[in-house]
C-alpha cells in the first residue's frame, strides 16, 4: 500500500514547525469566532470565551518567545494576533 492509498487518519501529522503551530491555533480561533465552517459539522459556531482563550494563548506565546523567533515567525505571529483581535472586537461590539 502506498501513501496515497492510506486513510487520512493513518498519515503522520507534521509537528515541530512554529509557523504551522501558529496556523493551527489561528484555525481553532477562527472556528471559535464563527469565521470558518467546522469541517466535521458543516456549521459555524460562535464561542467567544474559547476564542479569547486562544488569543490570550497566542499573546502569551509571543511574550514568552520574544527575541527568540526569526523575523518572519515574529511577523506571522503578530499578524495572526492582530487579525484575531480585530475580529474578536468586531463581534464583541455587535453583541453589545
């Protein structure tokens, strides 16, 4: 059986890549903000507490990794946080 014939749950998941880690956290936050459709349920669900937790985790990660990242990694993290905070504030303002 070659790799193309294997089921997706049998394939190894990539790990250890900082940018990919940030992408995964970003994806989870976007799901929580209802920006993306959940691929399993085909629904959009708003979960502001979970989104806030993920944004706070990214902020903590930026603080803990300060001056230890490559410039591209730092810029990527800053952009993700900025975009998520913007969407969070927009949704929160609409709710009030």
